C-alpha cells in the first residue's frame, strides 16, 4: 500500500543483493552487512541511528544500529513531526508510513512507530497530544492499554484488519485518512 513518493520521502530503498558496506556511509561504526530486502533507515535528530531491513524471513536490524537513547526505545519517524500538533503512533514502520501517505499533508498530524510494549513514556513527544493505533492482536491490545495509562488516546481499527497498513490497502488512502 506504500506508493513511490512515500517510499522516496521516507528514504526507503531496495537492496537487491546482500552486501558489506562502509558503516560511515550510514553514520554507523565499523563495516555493516546489509541483507537483501527493503532498507528502512531510522533517524534521530537528523542522523541515521539504525537501519532495519525487511527480508523474506522478517526484519533484520543492521549490526551497529542504535534504537535506544537514555534507556528508552526511539520512535521511528517517517517524516519530521509538526511543531505543535498531534502524533499517532503505530507498531510498525509500514503502518506509520501508510498513515503519513493517507493523510497526504491535509492535516498537521505526525506519525511514528514503536514496537508493542516499548512505549514507556510520552516524554519524547514534548507535550503533543498522542494517539495510538496498535495492531489488533494480543501484543497490540496490551500495548494500547499501557499507552492509555501513560495518557495516550486510542484509534481503534475495525477488528477484521490486523494493522493500519492492511486497513489502508483494503479501503484506500481517502477512506483511511
């Protein structure tokens, strides 16, 4: 459900063959091994801190990647967040990208993702109103309850959809936004 413009804007790439590369090219230490698959860069304060690769066997985090800061899991941001508006958090990068795409700049809402159970504070949101739209599985339901306890509000998908990306593919950008 992700279109070419969204993929380009988020810096996604396709790595057709596994390669070894200079880590400095990716702002990572040492040499890095990039598996065959979809390359998803994670940035924090304008610097790549992690690279996640979606392979046919699932996700593989590139060695040397850092997804934590000060003991907290960083939130994946497919685009810069608006200065003073709402944030919707999802479980996976593709859900955050799909939401960013479906909103199409019509509204000032930032999107991001963090794996279920890793949201331990809303501090990184700097006072923005936070909504969560986690997956419709046990981990997502439990993570939603924990997020509500932190002060987040909930966007609930219809039960027949596993996650936001599946919902987007089924209903289209206009209906999903």
